[in-house]
C-alpha cells in the first residue's frame, strides 16, 4: 500500500499515545522515563485518583485529552485523533511497556514498514507478566488469526505497537465521535485485535519487533484469560466476516483520502450485545 502522503526523508516526529484511567501512581514513574519525543498525549478516562494532576506535575508539556466514551479502544481513538507526529506509538500507562524500546519501533518504521508490531515470543522478546494459560490462549488465537487473515503474526494479543499516522484512515478505526455512554464496536479491549485484523485486510507492511513485557508497577490487572480470550475470538470472527467491507474502505481511502473524512467502523453484530458489567472492565485501561 502506498502512503497517503510523502513520509519524511529525515528523522520523523513521534507521538506517544497513553490511555490512562486511575493510573496516577504508575504515570508518576512512567512519564519521566519516556525518551524525548515530539509529543506525549495522555488520554484520561475520567480518573478519580489525580491522574490528570499527576501528568501536569510530572510532565507539564504533555497534552491531556479526555476520552469521549468508555473503553481502551475509545481512549486510543481519541489519542490518535489528536496526534500530530508522523509516527504514533501505543503505550500503556501501567509500566508494562519499556520506554527504551520506542527507538526500536521507530527504526523499523523508518526502514520501510507501515506498522511495527511488538512481539513477546520472538527471539529477544519476553514477558514478566503473562501466565501459562494466557500464553497458551495467545498462541491459539495467533494461529487462528494467521489462518484466517493469511498473516504471520507471532504474538496477536500484545498492545505495544507503532505505525505511521498516514495509515489511520485506511483502518477505519472507531471515531471518537459522537460522545456519549453508548459504546461502539472497537471501543473496548477488542481494539488491539481489531487493529491487527484491519492492518492485514488493508495490506499494510508489518514488521514485528522483539519486546519484553514488564510487570505492572502498581495496581492489579483486570485481564481474565477466559473472558478476554473469548472476546478476542469473537472479534476475530467478526472482523473476518466484515473483511470485504473493510478492504473496500481501505482501497477507497487510498484512492481518494479526502473523500472520506470520518470513516465509520463496522458495528457490533446484533447478536453480540455489550455484556452487562463489561463497561467497567473495558473502561479500565
């Protein structure tokens, strides 16, 4: 796929997007460790623990954005919409992402990739946090995705990724608008799988980057191997069903990106409502 606009010949600018909900203690340690970049965008999920105040104190230059709906997917969409750098890096607020690896992701992109995808299982990668059950589930879901989408991912369920900002329109990721309480497809935890599936459908060049997942610094993760594994599986099946529509959107954007200013993501199927009680889990990022 050709980029929608010429990419910089020199050093690209980088925006780090950090979704955060009640991560004040972690951000106090994470933000000072970030390398110097063009821009840091912290997307606040209506935190009540002083997250916003902590960001202002620790990194006054960071841009603070309030997400418009709920869920990690919506938080990322809000951050992507505000990003002005040539490259966007998805970065977790809990301390599990190693800031020193950002340069590695950027290098892969400047060498020709459209997307740099973190991998904990390739040589040089690893995890201090993943359990045996989650690891087995990730391997099975990765294999299934590779069969359906003809990809060669080694680590599907990992959210440390980076990409050129110009590929965003072709992915038709969820728009941050309209604001409200009703979650849209891609607003929740499924966003990382949605992104990986649509990257494949759009025909983007992906290079994996060895990455070590660190332990969360403070707090407890809300991940559930069984519940979240089933959610990822449903996401894969839904994205495969809508692959033809998403491919048509990607081609239309590549041909005339100015014609489609606000792409609408594929809606959640009628037979798959957002589960009761899922809003709190998906809003916790």
